[in-house]
C-alpha cells in the first residue's frame, strides 16, 4: 500500500463542484457503461468530509465518495470509487480506501461496507485484495455470492464488509 501519493498528485476532500468533473469521465472510465445515475450531486453536497479527490494539477485522477451511516452508528459506506484508467495499478484506490478508513476510525466506525456489480470483476478482486469479505447473498453467480434484486428487479450486487 502506498502511504504517500506519487509526485505531482494531490489529495483533498471533495466539494460540490467536483460532481461535474466526475460525471464527465464516468463513461470513459467504465468502458462505456453509463453509471452517472448512481452518483447524484447530493453525495458531493452532503458527504464532502468523507469523500476524496486525487488530482494532477486540475485534472481528476481518482475519487472516492463515502459517508458515515446516519442509521448505523458503527458503520461507514463507500458508495463510489473511480481511478483514471492510465493510473490504475499503482495503489491510488487503496490509498483512498485507507484515507476513508482513517476518517471512519476518527468517528468511531469499525465496519465499512461497499458493493459492486458482479460484472465488475476488477472491483471484486480489488475489494478482496484490500481485505473485504463478500457478504452472503441470496444467489450465486460463477461461485460468487450475490444479492438479487438489490435496488430493484434484476439488479444484482456483490456486497462487501470489512472490520477495521
């Protein structure tokens, strides 16, 4: 795990103006998949203290949108994470996750949850690599537990949990 960003990259908390920067790159970063409806601007309006942006000068390189659960006082949730394709594999995602974990620890949160689509094999591999376990679901795809109809009919999700 990297503890310091490579030269030229900076990290900061997100702000509402970052929403447009993120939305513009999402299709490219996810191979044409349109995931923009999953990230309404309200996440950047209300969860700036626990969401982070990595930039190179003014260019967006990576982001993590996470929040402290208002309903589950011991939990944090990572809602959305993206890393520019040219910067993958150098530890930026893990850097952002650990920054979020530290925010959770400061706020007495010891359980972090996240989810992804079962088609996103890279995300599944990343989460298990950084220590998340896959939660038991009500279905199985290719040997991976999934939660069927998670956000509605036909929506499959792989749910993750880690205790920090």
